[in-house]
C-alpha cells in the first residue's frame, strides 16, 4: 500500500477538472482583476503554502506558476470567499520568494525585493502549457490503511514560467523559521534599525521540524556499525528503511561535526572504503532560518554568548547550481563545508557527494520532500536515538523544531490584512497539515503503509483549542499515531508568554495522556 494513494480514476477526474471554465492560467493575471500579496521568507513552508492555496481557493481554479528558481513562484486562483473574504478583486495571486532572513531587512524597511513580475507580459507570455497535478488523497481511517482513501485537496494546474523579476516591490509579509528578534540576535540580519525591528509583528504560524540528513552510503555504514555494536536491533539489516533500523548520532557528536572538531570518520569508528574519510558538511547559509534554528538547538547561540560557532565554508562554495558538490575529486583548497541557499541545494549536494562516495552530513527541515523522492541518495538519521517524527515531537522526546512566524509591519489593512488572517488560520487546518505530511520522507520510506502519518509539519498548540486535540501517549502506538495524524499539533510550546521565543525551553500546553510510556 503506497502513501498518498491516487487512483487512476481520481487522476483522470482531476485532470478533467483543471480544464473547466474556472481554471485560471497566466493569461488571467491582470492588476485590474487580481489582488496581489507578496510573501518573502522561509523556503521550508513552500509545500504548506501550496496546500493552503488548494484548500482556500475555489476547487480547480489554482495555477502554480513555477520558475527555474524554486524559491521564486506564484499561486494564482479564485479565492473561496468562505475562507478568504473581503479581497479587492475576484482573483488572487500570492507571489513568494526568499529565505527566512535574507529578506527581513526589506520587509522591515519596506524596500524593494526581487519578486516575480507577474503582471509583466513577458512573464505571462513565457509560461509553458499546463500540467495537471492530481488531487491529494488521505486515508479514510488512519488506523486502517487498507480501508480506502478520500480526496483531501483538489488537483491544480502547474506551469513553468520565465524568471522575470522586479526589484521595485516590497514584501507585504514574511515567514521565518524563528522569530525576527532571534534572527537579528544571531547576526543573520543586517541593516535593520531598532525602530524598524520594533515595528515588526510576528504571529505564530506553524511548527517546523528539522533533522539531520546523511548520504545514503554513510547511512548504510552507520547501520552496519550500529547493528554490530548492538545499538540497533540484530533483526535490522543494512538498507532497512524502517524507523526501528534508523541509525543515530548523539547531540555531542553532531556538535563536534558542525563545529569542525570532528574531521575524520575514524573518530566514530568508521572507515570509508573509497579512501576519503573526511567528514563533509552540507548546511544552509547564515541568512537561513534553518541555520539559526540549528545554532540554537545544538550550540545554544545566540541564547548565550561566548560559545563555539559552526565551521565556516572557507572556499565560498554556496552555489545553487545543480552540479554543486559534483566534483569527482575535491579540488585543491576546497572546503569540506558546502552552504546551500535553499533546502533543495542541500539535497542536491548530498546526492552528488554520495555519487562520488563521499560521506556527508546535512541540515534541513524534514518537511521538505527529497529530490527524486524514494530514489534520492540521502536519509535522515535519529538524534540521541530519537527519530524526527510528529509523535516524538508531540511527546516531547524530539526537540529540534521551531515555531515559525508570519511577520509584518504596522497595522495591515486591505488585502494584506485579509491574507494575514487567512494564513494564520489556514496553515493550522488539519486537512492542510495532513495532506502535506503524507509527502514527507525521513528514511527512504519511514512513512510506510502501516504508518503513513509519521512525519511533517504541525500546528502550534497556542493556535488550537484544547478540546479539539486528542491525547497522545495513550499506551497504544497505533492510536497515538492516528491521533497525531488526524490532528497534527505540537503538545509543547516555547511561546509560554504568548510571544515566540526560541530560547525558551519548551513546556507542555496540552495534557499528553498517561504517565507510562511503553513504546
């Protein structure tokens, strides 16, 4: 049984739906009939933003306008007025670009930023023909994957458009993996005055879970060593794609890798048959919320000062090219650290390292589908013996997560104000969360047919009514998984005072069930 099952009948029906009269196309982009909202920030929320549009637009009207740069895209649709009301025009286009912090100064100062020039005739005329994306389905009964599926979100059309940018438009709002004040404290944002920072508002949006991906050959070597040592069960075999057989590194080992204090795999009792035993690091640029989240979790910085920092990339390799890290032999002077602007850059680099038999460790959010899906040559591992699943987050076992925020200035009105209201409510909709979560990969297939709800994004507990949240830690694993799948909510929060604070140790907001934990 596959995850996110789509029957041929559903696919055909959705393809037909996309051709109906209300399906929008790039030619419908018109400033006189289309409200526009420009969102900068986190690339980790891309799939959730698409799912939000599927759920909040008139069924079949959505067009996803992609470009050669995954961080630059647009979503054009006719909004469902029962969910997004009061817009100035009958159609809506959401234009997205950026990473968590590279754009924060533009948001705070309301200066120009490179967004897609969607009303430009060259942009509209350069889009290719539509490709129908089928509906997203979900299990009717999450405890019975064989019991059938239902459509959760409608299908939509996808276009490939030219990367036609304008720098004249300022962001209307931004999304960051951690709150703006923390990004500034981390030294990831420049050019923001105290007054501008004070004028920024940050509203809780969603919970982003992060993890440690490694190259496939390294994962296999770790499995072999940990099966032999008894760290993994003897019933595991090299290549097993189950959560039980997922290898682990502890917090201290990961700290040592990312700070450069561990430089050779022999320090962990491993020997690469290729003869290259260097530890290669694939992380994000400093202007990334993922990077800041990792600094907070692993190094406690900027929550405390005077601490060791992450190992820098000395060769300046921060390419977003598809051939990043693809060298057969590292050129002289090449750093073992690669910085990626987006999560897809990290995935590409890991895959290229694996193709050349180099063992590399990365940093990225687990809610980013892997390039090539099941064929990708990277796998997530456990931290301190705990896998990055929604259940482990909800139970307080896994702590590498942040409460992402929607950022804006002043008191927004008009279309911007309406969209802020819609986004803060719509991102936590269980249908949106579930449909996005079924597309995530932790191992090759941690979400198996018997466990299709294992990983993904979650709703912050402060945005959810306690009465709407089923218990976890009931004493029955399948019940717990089904409860977290049905209503993906983090039972813990760092926003104890109501405001996001990534330095605040998490505390429970909801009761988690029984004291016993037999799992």
